[in-house]
């Protein structure tokens, strides 16, 4: 089941046992009477609070936001950790460097995407895989026979500081140890307010940003939160629920596991073939050898409506695909989303018909991803310019 965060999803809520899922250690700082929480990787996270998501979006693009995110690190260690991860993941793990993060996929035996996430290498035998939504820890345990490894949950909750001011904030928080010289997708341990924590130059927004990984029960979570908020004050940083992040991650062409990609789509069909090393053995390779290598998942723009998940896509009055997720883009001033076609083809720049759930029809255009900043100059810190907010907004980002 996808972790959808469109307008309607924020209002379609149910009561659920609070003990069923993992509570955030930051809940005392984020809770409000109107909070709507989602569940992701078995963890609660704030999807909606008392805020204007459009205002928070522009804070993200012009200053910085602090997010309490539910992504879940899993620790894999032991003398067989490299060979095990080589078997489970589609990347060549033996070549990964200590202090680096690597986007990595795991496939089912039939070649579908089971999980995506970022793999961090701590030393020769110790890794963290920061998983997206889904039961990946169980998957790892199920495939661990005959490997001398340990798989455990380090109980690390993750915070993200994202936005153009994030480097200045982290420089202050680390007493100058973190600065603009820390490359994209690198990581290390740093002292943040007297607590030693793992920090990476990564994020889920395609903005300049960092992720801070708590050290389980050794971390004073509320002290960390208060310290980061204090460091962010001079730069206008605020806390935000996930709506602004969702809009920005789709603008940035980042997929959501179980929402945009899942076990029914291969890495090639998702346009993620670059992260598959067919020169080694891994779960799903035999199936992928026989699969079409062309893409079925693209971006879509619409000037008259916001694409909604489940919307039908038609060409010449024939349904050829559907929308996996859609949001209003405040920067592009139009609706955007992901379209998954049933068959691969040359769809870029094609006009298509979007049939929304209310049965209204709108014209859209298929585009390549991401929707802008194709060379990722923003997230890499090459483009440090501050975007200008349009005088008016024709799409409501709430």
C-alpha cells in the first residue's frame, strides 16, 4: 500500500492503536491537536500540522526546514557483510568506500523493486542501509542463511535539515567541522551540541541538505532538537511536517517506494538501470536479463489541474497508464506528477489525456525527470542562488 500524501489523504484519517507503531522520540516538540500522522517503515511521522504548506515550501527553497523523518536505518555487520549485501542489492558493494553513501536497490527474484534506500559504509565490515517504506529487515533476515553476519535495528531516528541555509546551520551546529567542503553523499561522525552523531550530506528534497542519525537510546533526542532549532534561528529555519518535502521530492524526481515504485516494476522500467550491475550475481538478476530495458515511468505536467494518484492516462482514447502521485508545483506554477505507462515507448513531449478521479479531463505533457535542475546543481551545492517566489500562485499547495 502506497504512502500517499496528496490533499485528500491528509483528511482521510482513521484511529489506530498508538502502540502498533514506533513513536517518534521528538513527539513532544512536534505534537499538536490537529496533527495527522502517517506510518512509514513501521514508524509514525507528522504528515500535517498547524502550518501553511505553501509557506513552508518557500522556506525550504529560500532558507531551511527541519524534518522528523521516518526512514529506518538497518545495521548489517560481520565478515560476510560485503558478500551478503552483494547478493541482496543490485550495486557492486565491494567497491563502496568508507564514509560514503550509495543509493541502492533490492529486487525480488522476478526482478521487481522490493526496496530502495541509501547504503552507508562505516568500516570494512559494518554498513547501515537506510530503507524506505516496507518490511526490509525481515527480507534481509530471510536471505541471511549461510552468511556470517548480524542484522539489527540500531534504533536510529533521523532528522533532516534541508534548504540553502543548511550548510550555515550545520557549520554553526558542528563548531565549523561541517562546511561547504563536505561533498554530496559523504558522511562522518560529528559533535553536535555535545552529542556524537552520524551526519550525511543527503536528503529527500533535492535541495542542499543534511541528514542526522541519532544513536538509539544513547541520544538525548529533545536536547538535540532544541540545539538544532537554536542553531537554525539566525537563518530562519523552522520545523515542518512532510507536505513541503513531498512537493519538493516530486519536483526533484525522487520516487517513493510502494507509491511510485514497487515489486511490479523493474529498475529498468523505473529508469533506474544505472544502479543495477549486471556483471555480478544478485537476487533478481536472472529475471532482469530477460526484461525490457526501456523506461515506463516518467514525469507529467498539467497547466489546468493537479494530477492525482490513480488518474487514468489516455492516448487516442485508449488507456495506456496511470498516475502514481501528483502535486502542485509552486515553482513551475502547474500540476506535476509521475505517470506509469503499461508499455515502454517514446513518450517524452507527448500530449496525453488525464482523467482525474472526478472524471474531468485535462491535457498533460510527458516530460523527463527531474522536472527542473536536470544536472542537480542545487543539491550538489553548485547553484547556491535563492529562488524568487512568484507574485501569485495558481495552484494551492495545501
